[in-house]
C-alpha cells in the first residue's frame, strides 16, 4: 500500500517537473476583434508602409484626394501652374476666335483619324470584292 | 458578309495617326468600330485571380470551396506556373532519376548488386519528367472544374480598378470585372548583364531542365539552391560542372554556415568544382565554347572559364510586366515587388498580391500558404501565415533543409542559444542504407529551451524538416521533441537524438 502511494507520488512529481511548451489550441476560430487598418507586412524589408497607403485605402474620396489624372484630382490642392492646377473656367473659352480653325492633327492623339490601309480602301471602294476574289 | 470580314481588322487596328490617308470612311464610324471588340461581358466575379501558378491556382480552388464566384486568368496555356512547369516539379523528376542513374553507376557493388551495361537515355528521362508535369497540371485543371473555378487562358492587364482586360490565347479579348482582384503573377529568372539567354547554351533554370544532350562542361553562375540542384543533375549525368559563387558560402540566404560548408564538401566529393568569393566579369558566347571571365570577388586573380553550357542562376525577380499597374496607380518597390500590408492588400484594398511578386521568400509553399490566407481574409477577415516557420529545402544528395533562424542570425541578434547536433553516421537506418553523410542541428533558446532553428543535411532532410516546422509553429521546446517517441529504425531518430543533445545528451552518440 505504502509503496504504491510512494510510486504514485513520485510519478506525479515527475510529471509536474516538466510542462510541455506545446499548448493544445483546439479548433481555430476567427478572433472577435481584428484590427483591419493597414500595417506593414511581416515579410516586408521596410518597417513602414508607403505614405499613400493608409489614407487612400479608407474611402474613395480620400483616394481621390491622392489620385492623379492629368494632374491631381483633389480640389483642395492649390493651383501650381501644372495641368489641372486651374479650373477650366478660369482658363477662358476654348472655342476658336473668329477666322481661326483647329486642325484635327493638333488635337490629342485620341481625336486623330484612325489609320486605314490601302487594302481596306480597296475593299470599301469595290464593295468588298477585293476581299473575296 | 462584308461587315463580318471588315470588323475584326478594323477593331484590331491601332489609333496611330496617318494624315496622308483620305477620309474614305467617316471618322465617327471608325471610332465606333474601333471601340468594338470580341468582348463577351461576363457577370461580375467575387474574385478575379491573375496568374494560375501555385499562388493563383491554390487561391482559386480555395475561393471556389468557399463559394466565391471566381475566375483565374493564366497566360501560359497550362496551370501550375513556374513550379509545376519549369521549376520545382520537373527539376525534382530530373534530380531523382539522375540520382538513380548515378547510384546504379557508382554505388551498387558494395550493396551486392552487379549491374551490366548502364546507359543513359536522356530523351526518355526528359519524357518521364514531362509525364510527371503533364499529370500534375491536368490534375489542377480537374480541381478547377471540381471547385467551379472559371479558367480563362490569356494575358490580363488592368483597365480599371475593378476591371481586367484579357487578351485571349485563342484570339480576341474579353473584359472581366471583379469585386476583389488577386495578383499572383510570380517571378522570372534574373538575367546576368552581358550574357544573352538563349535557353540552349546560355540558360536559366528553364533551359537547364530541357537540355538536349549532356554538355561536356557546364558553368553555373550562382551557388544558390537552383544552381546547386541543376549542377547536381548534370554532374551526375556526366558533365564537368563548375559553380561560381560571389559570396563566401554556397546555399543562398538562410542556410546555416556550418551546414553550407558541409554541403560544399560533400558536393565537391561528388565531382562539382566550386569557385566561391568569385565574381563573373563578363562572357563571350561567340566561339564554340562560352568563355566567362571571372576574378576574386575582392579583386585580384583573374581566370577564364570555358564551357559548353552556362547556367545563370543568380536569383529570381518579381514578374509584373504588362499588368498595367500604371493604369490604376499601383507601384512596385525598388526590387520590383508589389507593396502590400499585413492582409496582402495594396493601397487599393480590394486588390491583393501574393506569392513571388511580393514580399517574402520566393517559395511555392510560402505562396500556397498566402493563397489560403488571402482567401480567408476576403471571406472571414482573418488568415494565418507564420513567416518565421517557412521551411527551405535543397534537393541535392544529401538534401539540405532548414527552418527558423540559423546560427549567424542568432549571433547577430545576440540571442543566447543551445546547440544540439546528431550525425547520420550514428543513425541505424542511415547505416543500413549506406547513406550516412550529414547531420541534424537544432538551435534552442538557452533560457526557455524553445526551438529557434533546425538545420539538416542528410538523406530525406526535405521530409524530415516537416517535423521541425511543426515544432517551430507550435513553439515546442527541444525537450518536447526529445520526449516524443520516434519509430526505430528511422532516419527521424536522428532528429529526436539531436533534440536530446540540445537540452541534455544524445544516447547514441
């Protein structure tokens, strides 16, 4: 009897000496509170996100404040002489003065005539005959 | 009839100005036709994935399983990306079969096997590799169907923040919109300045797995994992291989210095010549042999290396060309990586990036982990990747594998640690296999005994590192591993014994 007690006690003591560092985690669940604000990626070589990262990702309006298209889109930016720096209204009318004409080739490329090749011209002039003959 | 013949050509036409042409067709109608395309407007997807490599296809399957309406766009024509088509998988097929060939040639007598005339059939070896690749890529395609993933073959580029234009491989184009977009375009081999890659004589890893004959001589620029694996293949098949490495140690970043030294010694014994601390100054491929000018990295002794084939294996770089990132204001960092936050989001939060084209090691299994995590972030708002527990494996013989920190890193961070090592020469299974080169090395925190790093060189190291990664992931101590029963006789016992040696003493050494 006594020997068994001693053995049991020593066995318990032996187990108590060491607690495995591995913990049973159980079934994983999504944490209740997650901070979704952008932070630096754990494998990133730098310790911070680019400046335009945090602000633009919160809403479209804040993105628009940062966005550029022929100059800044945001209206709060002061006029700095660059394209888009002044409102169109303040630049005056765009219609040509009397006797003045714009040539299509002076307009931005997207307004130019699209090129067509000779075979297409032939096709149109012959009603498509050159394509099928 | 005429309309159907004309429209495709007109639609495909560029907008370049040609002022000399007469205005035969009214400009307005031309403009209308120019806007016309083959586009078949599809319904908006929950997720559009650009890239069908390991990162992209795993994300696509996971997204399908989670019930998302998902489209995966791949331009290669087959799924699996670099890993399945020209990377991990074909190289392992060649490594395994070249090892068998080499073993039959040189390592049978002591085992009591007399073999006759042994011949290499390289064409068949390549076919065997291709069969493995084809089987796996088709398997992925099957998984796409099984999980309702819409697969589009073509080249994608951004036309809007939610819109992607795809130039279809079969011709024409389509436009796909997605609530979320995942970029997983992978990486490409970094070229060496001054050496023009032709994938025949001057090759990257892509060409190195498809050489038509065994070269007499081969020079490998870069002693990292890819370089050493390919050096092993062609050396085993009969080429005289020289590896030129700029740094003082082989194996690339992360490999423990002691293990790297041991690997170099063993590979040298196998016939591979090493030139470490050596830089390549330039090359000349005009002659029958390719000439490489090399000199000591710190300046000094110059030498010319002549070889039939040069393998450029100096690393890989992110591949985002043609994506049209500029159209949506996304940028890459100085190394071409796309910048992301902790949830893989770019500054446009519905566009995420995973795999080789962003931060972290360029490893297929890292990309897979990120793929699952990224989908979980989209669907559940929470994902998990432990960047401190991503294993690396070099599939030479013996294999080299590691996870966690190495000794150099621990010294640099002034962490106090214990080391436990166990050689395979004292492991019963390694002895019976007559394959005893290498050892297991475990690094654990001196105070808590928590395992900080595991480094293995030896047979089956790549399989054995899984146990180490699990231990690291769950914060195990070396004693936790040492007190876990391992079957006898197995190579894994060396792992247990190294853990015993870390916190106490190994029994069999």
